[in-house]
């Protein structure tokens, strides 16, 4: 299928066609990102977006498989493939993926979460064909290049990454404790994306290749090609490289799976740390659900920025905390709202928990001020447009289009996404606090070894 030479591919970096006129402005008062979407005969969804603002292109591939597609005893496979996908395929020798792309002036990366695995290649506009070839070859032929030696090598890399991220990192084991407490054992989010050491050790070559054949077919992927090109010419190149990728079995979507806690779970973890840290987490609705935006706003009012309520009170006024943060971690099946407070030396975490609860109670009793909400809207909109200015990379426009397509089927969901924040009222934020930030939650105290006296008392409440 892929007859080529290195010289032929690198010659793409020579003559670049003259840029076409800029696309017409979007309709007044509505944000629109123009695109063309086509589905190839093998099931691959391709989304083309012309952006002539800079002479660059990006190829952004989303495989609709993350750690949530794994099962107990077979965890860590999606993240393992994030590594294996760069180890060569049928027509790309080991090490050549990065070398060839970089020789044309490009770069690449990838990431894995519960719901998806993404890869991107950013390149000069005159080198578009190279990342298309590289992505198509590994989509079509990766299993033919996976050997026991490659599996063992990348398995060791992932194990070392896990040690650095969890076992040997201060507060690193907290995430694992929180996952165990938040989710039932069979829930797709109950294990970390990186998997368990036991499962990584037990993974056989047959297990890994079967996982690829099941989840990494074109029908379970979407490809955004964005940047400085002519859409008709880009479509020809996409069809040239991807049309012959073999079709694989259809993968059914996973339905949202809410989590309900019946009580407050209090846990204590002793760690090799100097400062105690408090984690409080609640299960919340999935990404883009009606309350998701209000919970984003709630996290900002509580603990994003020096003017936020918890930061101002705990860090500046009382000086009992080193730092504090709050996030709405949105997932496709269920989300998590979390507050994390690192205490100053000698501060007991139960005192911090009481202060956090006081600030939450205030928001449950009275909405945030219009000024607090306006500050959140302004910050959100600024970040939103900052992403739109970048075509490639993590969280650039192409990646966001893939995220919207995965979540809604519409790559141009930008206006709708921004509108859900613009339309928020203070009472919406109050309602989210009332509905979701109750006493049914997980409270984890991470304390220095031998200092359980600094923790929130253990047990269910």
C-alpha cells in the first residue's frame, strides 16, 4: 500500500502553493469555525478546517478509547499504546517517526485519559503529507511491528513513569486512594489511566494486540486536519493515505455511569511529606451536562486566583494554608469536583476542612456576587479565545474540534460551549453548590509519617 522514499516525503517541504484568500467572516455575533467533514468507506471520520493565519498544519487523531475501555485485570493498555504508537509500524522503522517528522520541521506528542487517546503532529504547511502518512501507517499496520522486545521495553518505561508519578512522588498515592473510595471496583474510572503494576506485568503480547485490533480501527477514530492548506487538496491526500486502512469491528459507545455516594468517607494516608494536604471530592455530572458549566464557575469562585474565597481566606488572611485549588474534572461518564488544600506546617486538616465547609455553606445560602461571576466569565472567555488562536498542539483548535466531535458529533461547538458560560446566573452557581456539594463525599488526609493527629478523623460520617 505505502510505496515511498524518504527523499520523496521530504521533498514536500520545498515548493509551497500561494495562500488562498482568507475565508469570509463569520456571521455577526456568532462564533463559527468552518469545516468540512467526510466519512471514509472504512468508517474514519475526517474533519478539515482551513486556517491561513500562519504557514503551519496540524494532524490531530483521536482514538475513542481510554482507560475507561479497559477492564479489571487488564488495565493500563490505552496508555501503553500511547507509547507503542511511536515505536514504528510496518513502513516506519523504530525511531523514524520522530526523526522524519523533525527533519521536515515538525513535532508531535500524544496523551491518554479515561475517555480517549489523542495524537498530534504539527508541521510546516508544505509538509502536510508526511504526518498523514505516519498516522495512517500506524493505524493500519502497528500490530505487525509490535514485538515482544518492544512490548517489554515500553512496559518498563510505563512502569517507571508510574513510579515517578505515584509510588515515588510526594502525595502521589493520594489519587489512587481517591479513585478507590469514589468509584465501585467495576466502574471504568476506578483505576488510574496508567494502570496497575500487576496488570502491566501480566500483559501478554496477544492481549495487547487484541486490544489494538478492537479499539484502534478507523471506525473508532476521528481525524482533524487543520491549518494552511486547500481543503480539496487535503482531502485527496487524506484519501490517498487512509482509504486503504482496513475496516474493523464497530465499537459501541459507553453510556454515562453516574456515581452516588451515600455517606462521607474519611481516609488517612501517611506519606513521606513535610506538609499535610487535604483532599475533598464529590461525584458530579458528565462533561457538557447542564450543571457542568456552573460547577466550573463554582470552582473559580472558591479557589481559582488570589481573589477567590478560599485562597483569600486560607492563604492570605489566616495564613493557615500554603495553597488551595478547586476543579471540576469533567469526564464523559461522570465528573469529579475536587478541592485540595496544602496546610502550613502544624495546621490540623480538620480545621481546614471546617473552613472549607463554611465557605461552601455560604455559597449554598447565598449566590456568588455578580462581580465574582463576571470575573470567571472574563477569564473563561480569554482562555477560550487563546485556544482558538493556536491551530495545533495540546488544547489547540484542532484538538478542541476533535473533543467537540467526540462529545456532541459537532466539531464546531464553540459558540454553544461559550454560550453556556455567558448565560450563567449567580443562582445557577448556588444551585450547583446546593445540589452537588453536600456531605456525601470523600475526604482524604495526607499527613507526614507518624502524624495522624494532623488528619481529619477517619471513618464514615
